[in-house]
C-alpha cells in the first residue's frame, strides 16, 4: 500500500508542480518524478513480483488478481505475461541469463551483444537511455500486453480509476502538465529504471561455470547490488584533505547512491541474488536481513555470495561478461 501511495502522490505532485515557478517548480517536479518511479517500481518489481511467485498472500488467485491491478495502474505488462516470462522462464536454470530469457532478449534487442567491447557497451547504454526506438518498442510491448489481457472486473476497475485520475488532473491543470508530470515518468523514466536495473542484474550470455549442480548458475550469475561507499579514513593526511574527502563522500551519496537506491534499485532489488537462491522465501519483506542471515549460514555446496557497492561496478562486471562471451548463449544448446 505504501508503494501505491508513493505512486499516486508522486503523480499528483509531478502534475501540480506546474502551478509553481522557478526553483520550487524544479524541485517539486523532481520529487514527483522520483516518487512516481519509486512507487511504480516497488508496485511491480517487489509486490507484483512476489504475486507472480504466489508468495504475496499465499493464495495464488488473489495474488494474480492483485498483480493485475498494479499492472493496469502502471500500464506495464499483465501479471499473466509477467508470470510466464519471469516465473516460468527467467527462473528456469536452463533458460536463465540465456538469449531465451525474456530479460536478456530485451537487452539483446537494445544492442547489448555478446563479444562487443566494454567501451561500445557503455556507449550503447548511454544512447539507449535516450533512444526513441528503445522506448517506443518497450512502450509498445507494455500496451500490447495490456490490450491482450483478460477483461476481469479488477482490471476494468483499475483502468477506470486511472482514467478518472488523469481526467481530473487534466481538468485542473493542463494536458501539457499531465504529459510531463505524470506520463513522462511512467513511460521514459520507468523504462530507463528497468534498463539500468536489468543491465546490472545478471551475467547475461555468460556460460555456466560447470561446477556443481546446474541450478548453481543462479548463484554464479547473480550478486548483491548495494548503494554506497565506505566512509573516508584519516590516514595521516591533513585536516583539510580529510574534510574534502568527507565532502566528496557526502556529495557522492546525495547525487548518486541515494537516487540509484530510490529510482533504479528500490525495494528488495539489491538482494535479487538472494531471491534467485530462495525464490519461495516468505522473508522477502525483510530481504536485506534474510540475505545477511543466508550469507552467514550459507549452504556450503552453493557458490559463495558476491556483491558490488555502487551500481557502476555491477554494470562493469556485466559488461566484462558480455564482452568475453562468444555469442548469445541459448538455453536450447
Ligand atoms: Zn522472481
Ligand atoms: Zn533475476
């Protein structure tokens, strides 16, 4: 409910910001955008995600109906499509991280190809965030999935709520304010959030290690993604140097790590590696603590946990893997 509230309040703040001027306008619009994307991502990648795993309430039918409502409110793919692509394909160890994995396919279509140099992959990432082709294809995929969805009363009700909210906002302000304050974050910023999250998430196209059981690929091809850097230490340098180190640390956290945590890795996405090891865990609401517990009491047959601090380190690791892959490995090999 907190995610839903964040989303709706974010939409309203983003649109209402157009009543303001100057710095107040900029700050309010930015707050609305961050809240909208944060709420929408938690609605889908945390709540709907657990629903498609039937781990939200324990009642599979209720969970799917709940996820369908969230999918309509955010205009993302239907829960039925999400379950098929994520639960039935992404989590299968023989499909996971191969070109047959829907998440890997989305990246492949965006130009992230095995064997490309890391420099080229970084450029591709930068260009993809502003690519009309990428955003158009992504949006078409979302809308097509929604149009194909079953006409249940939950879906129709959710669509009416969304329509009433948007109509109300347009009548109070303007179409221009709704497009920039609400539609832009739901489409472009949301899709960039997914792109940056996916591209740092798994060792796409990388061959399995071949060690141990096949399901261990979920551990070798996943890692913790945490936001932050260790605090500066005074190693005999001057007080001025120490002060500057702290200023840099604070600025880095405010301008980089905090926005990443809010917009790209909200909810339990930092612990996605734990989810791959224990997809049915009821501890997803406290995933950070549950992962720590699992690190301490790790089943020794499984590969040990790895983690990256700072999103760019995780992306670099993914790009190293893609660059050294010979081709987009298929699960059908
Ligand atoms: Zn999952
Ligand atoms: Zn995954």
